[in-house]
């Protein structure tokens, strides 16, 4: 998944906001966070994320998780049990999606196709034809880096020269 694509995150946040409004709950934005992978989630009052696995013997305080279809009271052992099952199902689904994506990328590589549809610098949109002017910049970057120049200094110079990026 491309971490720059936050479409799913935005959708999840809208759904959670709608649920909170329906329940008359005000969400403190300081307790909403984006984790290292770019996925957004809600946090407990302590500021730490809560998952079923992080509370095997039960939470320190009572909290109810609300979703579109149901709610789970973390103080209730039955709700914790069902939440763990739901979490395991979500993990399995994520693993299956990951496996299918890896298989598709392997197929693309075996067919000689780039592993992404996003244009990479130095190549055209097909990912197979080299753009000569950009290839020259790539060679320059590698040469300068091998000569000991920092990547930051190279980037600053390219920016100063207004060299376009693959996305420009």
C-alpha cells in the first residue's frame, strides 16, 4: 500500500465521526493519531492505542468501542472474547490481501512489467522506456553521491536548478 494514499484513512475517520455524532459523543482530536504506516486510529484516554491483544486480562478502566454495526464493552469478558475473534478475522483478511498483492506484483515482475503504475523518474508511464534527459540526471545523482556528496546537498542543488520530478 502506498502510505501517501490516505483515501481509506479519510473514509474511516468520516465513519467514526458520523458514529460519534449519532451517539452524541465529542471526540478529543488530541486522541486521534496516525500510526507509522499512515493508518489512523483512536486512542484510549491514556493516549495509547488499544487493541484486543494489548489487554488480555482486561482494561484498567471501562471503555466501550463503538462501530458501525455494533459496540463492545471492554469491561465485559464476552465482548472482549468477540472482539478478539473479530480482530483475528481482520488480521487474517489483511494477511490474505497482502498475499494477493505480493502474488500480483510477482506476476507483474515475471511479465517484465514495473511493480507499480506510478511513473518512476527516468522512465515513461509504461515503466519500460527510458527518458534520456532524466536518465542523465540519475547518472549525475549517483556519481555525485559516490563522490561523497550528501543526498541533501544534491537535492538542494536539483531544486535550485528547478529540475522537474517524475510527478511534475
